[in-house]
């Protein structure tokens, strides 16, 4: 199978998407996940353009990337200056990334009308920038911005810009459909023409080797995926894209869909069969971290991608899945959704039960009953893989081993705002422990914080010192289905820690305070029961 | 320009989408909108399969469809019965639709292994069903289910099924990629082979005319659009699809993207220039009625489709839009948007200012002052590219053009929980408008919803009907830095819509209710000030 080099630009082009912004630390998390997926090149951002991206490259120096080359992005040098004086180019070097990608102008209209530059100076900018970076031992990827529009407008000049980069020994020449307006058959023809051009240059001895061609597309015509695979058919060996196709305007090519098309349908080698199975997880991970609602209809990995609704379809699929499925969903880590029997997932639950020391047999509890209870909670929006603490408590409840260490009698939270002054929040709570009641009141930054403070104050009477080392380290709120506006159901996760452990708890409700209470009380129950032992 | 027949199946295939269900009356609304858009054929559903679809056809008898033919969908007759006795076929006739579409089996595997039928009987079912419907004066569209899979498995048989339909005088033969697994170059080749087949049959006198070919694709490989236009290139003249690509699994071909590609980029005639401008409205209308969140990144019509974020892009677009836009957004009823973010600079703000009608010079406000104010708010966690509504209000404030349409005097929100019972939330709010005060109280699902309800109730006194069509469509909460636990700062975005616009507003605070208040009051201020004009 012909190998394909995957170039992920979620951390740069992806963050150009209207609703996405990543901190440097979050970028590192995503980069490590992409490395685990065996993406070949990870574009980390533009160190010359903003401090956040430079911060990322500093963070990325430490961990070991096993498979991927971290890549710093920038532009060719500015007109009429020495390449070694260009701030942008200097930033690329100081990023310490082993690979750099620089874009240059291909389209004569852009060179002249937008940049007010001469065509000749533009060629020097390309040659000198690539040569300088190669001389500094970088793998160099040259992004020909607006290649296809340039090719249509002035084919000779567009190819000349590529030739400059190739002569300067760029490792990859990437043809970009920057405006996203091209169609697959036209892309295929243009890439073919380009490969013919380079074959000629090689035959005539003007080039020492035929350069590797890459393809970078945007989805403005809904064709980013088709344009990418058409370019690969015509000879491109590097594929640019982002996870879930996140990107500016209508997005970039979606690696999550393109990889299985290339691998399963066209016979190219993008990654191992094992890594292919990680695609769904990877798609979910990035949508979660970007706080974007996962698209149910996403090809290959979406929740609905192999869901069967019509009766005829379901019965046909039961006879033979290929009746209405184009591939086996497991190949990409997805699964068929029909009416799933409660048998699935049993082994997971039993495994986790054992882990928590729960013996189902002696407790006379059927693990299939537990599975169906969990499934029904998951239908409601709970997600126990995100909340080990709550999962333990749930298992205790379902196996009748739960011992509540406090009981809520009531709480009241009041939030008051006067004109432009900030809100004030106050919580009163009454709990009981072994029949003894305690009522406390506390303030906080907002209602959840006030409730947290009041509950701790009350618990402190019964369990002095138990909670001293416990703190909340993370707090995540996610609207499960935004379509209900302020009535939407939210999923709230609290991450807590003490000196030697971190645990997560979850709450789900249309009411944010109710959800907070569930997660908060689970968290403190978890900690108290640990201390009791 | 070569004419294309558009066949919309939003009302049938679209409702196979996991979260979509239409009543008969809603279907009629959509059908009238599609008629106004000059869609040629509107598939109203399957009268033989459920009473709701039959109800739709009854409703559709009354209004006058000026442009579209209402089409009833069904299947070829069942095996081994007389066509006139088939309940399904009878339902097609009693629907009174002038056009019928019936699907038949093309793939030998389906005929034999799934249907347990003989290949020969399957051919008779096709011929007799088409002939019978033609004899009843219907326009007949024959859908060759799984055509492409059948073509790959047994080309001769697949073409034979089509030939049966053609001999029986079907008006259109539609080639379906039912499982959605095909790729554009393979589709193009298969459609070409099919047209060659029919040309031969015509030349040899076996057919009185060459049939019109249609294409029906699904998006399981992310290629539905590309597959459709590739089939058109190869000679197909009828295009099937749904509005926004809604459909089962990964959806159908999206007419909203395909029409402008065919019309603006490939020189086909789908509809008038005037109707093309209705595409955005039509897309929004159907997403509204289906209660699906509109995809911001939808090609051509999405909110982000012509949005520019990076500073370099913005300054280039200001010189010449074609620098980073593949078409003029107005051609499809969309418009350019400039986003404000920490990646961008002065040129974005100036552009945005002009868009909002703010003249910096006359107001003696320096755009660089505004940029630095925005940057400092962004440091605090605001993100104005996510919140155009709040940005407009901020700009008005910074240029001293802000006219508050209500003033908050105070609010109080109370949340009470008793033991295991669900929380109850109540909000009391006092506002004033031009010196007149109003105090109201309301309940809600949680504190934000209660506050929202109370504020609307109060505003309704001063601005009756202004807010009637306004609803909150999305609600996102994001913890900016989770490490502070329940004291973490949150960023809250509210997306609101009325009949013709979607706007977003933002709030940032350590206090969730404070953040909600900011976003909520901005949203209603935005709407009221729009209505005032």
C-alpha cells in the first residue's frame, strides 16, 4: 500500500474556527493525543504571530513525541529584507520545532494587487526562506497558498513559485485551495499537470529529485474531502487536515473522514489498523476539548453513522450488515446502533465491579440489571467514564452497599444583584449525620461556590479534618442539548483531589444547581467514605 | 445552460434523520417554501407506509403549487401478486400526487440474499409497476436502490433492471448510492457507462428514447455532494437531495450546497438568480422547523461561511474580497462577517465598525483605543468572535452611542431544595424603562431560566410583542480556568434567534449567575434595539 503522510493542523487552522480557542496547555494535550494516533506532522501554530503559540512550543520541548514531528508554521520572509533578519523566520528557529511549514504566495493577483509586491521579489522570498531553513537543519514544508487559484490565473508563474521551493530543497510542496472554491475533477487535473511539470524538470536535470506533493483544502464548496482524495489519486502523498474538519469559514478537510476513505476504500497506508480504531475516540476528545457539540451525522465516527431507524433497514441489517452499511463500523471504533441488547457492556461492568471489590454473586445482583440501569442513566446524559467517583457510589447503591455519610435536609441559595454591583450569593444548608442536625450558612463566588462552602462548614462539625486536604481542582459544565436554550440539560463534572488521589463526580439536570449538588455531594461522600476506612 | 431537475426529499429521507420528525401540517409548510424556491419535484413521503404521510397528501391537494410537482413515494409491487392488487401501489394512486417515485432492487445480493426473491421476478416487478403507474397518467420516477453496489457486483443485471424501467417508459431513472460508500471518480465512471449503455439501446432501436438519469447519494463517506456533481458531469440531469443534507445515518446530499456549485461553478441551470438568493433563508427555515441547530460552517449559507478572523485575511479582504472568498456571498443570500479576536488587529475593528455604522473619526474615538480595550477584555476571558451581539453593544458603549432600553434596579434569585425533591428556582426582578419601574417574579428550570422568564415578563410591559419571536437556541458554559474549582471563572454564551437572524452574547464572571445576567441582558437589549429601528 502506498504510504500517506498525515499533517494535522487542528492546533493552527482548527483554532481559526469561529468558536474555538485553545490555551497552550490544552494544545499540548491534543498534540500528545495526535502523537498517539501516529499522525506524522503536528502543526502547533505560528510562534511569530502570538505569545500563546510560542508558549505551546516551549511546553512541547519536554514530552517525548514518539511518532509525530512537531511543526512550527510561518511565512516566507518579508519583502526586501535579509532572511536572517526576519522576525517571523527567527521565531520559527527559536521554537525549536524539528519541522517548519512556511507559506508563500502563488497567485499573481495576490502578489501584485494585495501584497503590492513584484513577482520577482516574491520568488526570491520563497527561495531564500526555504534555503535558509534547510541550512538550519529543518524539515521544510512549503505551503503554496492559493495554489489552485494561481494555477488558473497564471499557470506558468504558479509553477515557477513551486519550482523555487523545490530547487531550494523543500521536503514537501503543499498545494492549497485556500479559498475552498475548487471542485474535485479540476483539482485532480491541476495536480496531475503539476506532477507532469516536475517529472519534466527532473528528466531535464533541473531538479535532483521529484518533490513530494501535499494537498491542503478548505470546505467552502462542501468538497474538501473529495478534493483531497482526488489530489491523492493524482499523486499527492501528504494530506493536510484537522480533526473533525474544524477550521475557519466552512472548515478544513476532515482527517477523521479522509483517513478511512484513503485507507479502507482506496488502498493507501495512512496508519495501522489498530490506530484506525481510535478515530472515534479522537474525534470525541477534540470536540469535547473544543467545547463543540459532536456532529451525530459525522461520516464514519458520528453517533448516527451506523444507526438504523427504518424497520426494513433494521431487519435487512440483521440478516447481513452490508445490506445498509458501507463498512464495518468497528474498523473506525464506531458501532452499529439498532436495539442493543443489555448483554453488551456486561463484561465491562463486571470488570469494573471487581475493581471496586463488588461481588455480584454474593450480593444476588445481576450484572445485566446494573447494565440496564447504567444505560438508562446514560440516555439521560450521565457519562460514567468521565466520573469514576460517581460510578463507585452508583455501584454501591445498585448493590445495596451504599452507606450515606450525611443526609441533606434542605438548602436554600439566594443570589442578589443591585444595579451595577456584582452579584452576591449566600447558601444555607441543613444536613444530618446519624440523626444529629446541623445548619450552616456561607457566602461564595456564585451559587455553587456558596453551596460548597456551606456544606463543608456543616460537615466539618461531624468530620473534623476529614476535608481539610480536599480541594476542587476542576469544574466543567457542558450543555447536553443546547436547543432548549436556558431550559437545556447540563452535565456538570467536578474533579476533586486530596494528597494522593484525584476523583471525578457528575451531575445531570436541567437545573444547574441541582446538577452541581449531585456532583458536589458525591465528591464529598466519596472522600468521607475513603477516610472512614 | 443545461437544465437540472431538482428533486427534494427532505419530507421523506430528511425525516429518517435521528432527531427529525414532521407533522403533516409542518410538511405542508416546508412544501410551500420549496415550491416558492422553484424546486421541481417535492417528495412528500410514503402514503402506503404511514397515515401521517397520507394526511400530508390530502392536505397538499388544496394549495396551488406553482412550480413543483408533488411526488408520492413507494416501492415496486410485492412478489407474485397482481400490480393492481398491491396495497402500496394503490396508496400511490389514491394520494392523487401527479408524480410517483418507486424504488426497486438492483443489487443481485439484495434480491437473492435479503429479499429471497428470484432475479426474474424482480424484473417483472419493476416492469409491471412502472407500466401500471404510467397507464394511470403519472409522471414516474424509478429509483434504482443500491444501483452502484449492484453495478459493482453484477453490472449486467443492474443495467437490466434499469432497462426494464426504461422500456416501461419511466420518465427518470435514478441511480442511488443507498449505503453512501461510493467515491466521486467511481460514480462518474459508472454513470458514464450507464449512459453509453442507453445510447446503444437507443441506437439499436430497443428504446424509443434515451431516458433521463437521476442521482441520489448519501453522505456516509463524506462524498454525497462530490458524488452528485460527478454524476451530473457524466450526464445525470436530475439531482436528489434534502435541505441541509438532513437524512439517516450521515445524511443525504445537501441541496443547499449542491445547487450553487452546479449553478455558479459548473454552468448548469438549477434556478433563477433571484431564487438562489433565497438559499440561506430556506436553510434556516428548515433547521428552525426541524429544531436542529444551524451548522455555522455549512458551505455557502452558514453563519461562518464568509467570516474572517485572522488579521492578514481581514486586511486582504478589505482590499479585494476575492482574496479570501470563493464567491460573492450575496449570490446565495449570505453576507461577509469579520470576527474579532486576539489574533486580529485594527483592520478587523475598523471593518466591523463600518459594518455597524460607527464613524470613528466623527466620534473622536481612536480605533487603537478600542482595540486595546477589546484586548484587555479578552485577557479577562471575553471572546467577541463568539458574541457578535455583545460586540455591537460594546462598540456602542465605547463610542458613546449606547442607548440602554432598560435598566436593572435589582434582582434576587432563590433556589430551594428539600431532601430528595428537585430544586425549585424563583427570580424576582425590578427594571426601569424611561423612569417607570416594573417588578416581576417567575419560576424556571434552574436559576438562569427563572431569571430569563422574569426579565421577559417585565420587558413585555414596556415592549409588548417585541420579544415574542425571540428564543434562545443555544447556551454554552465554559470554565476558563478550571483549577480554581467552584471559584473558577466561567464564560457563558447565549445564542438567540428571531425569524431572520441569529445573534450571540457573552458573559464572563466567577459567578455563573452574573455571567448569565450579562449575556441575557445583552441579548434582549440587542433584540429590542433592532426592533426599535
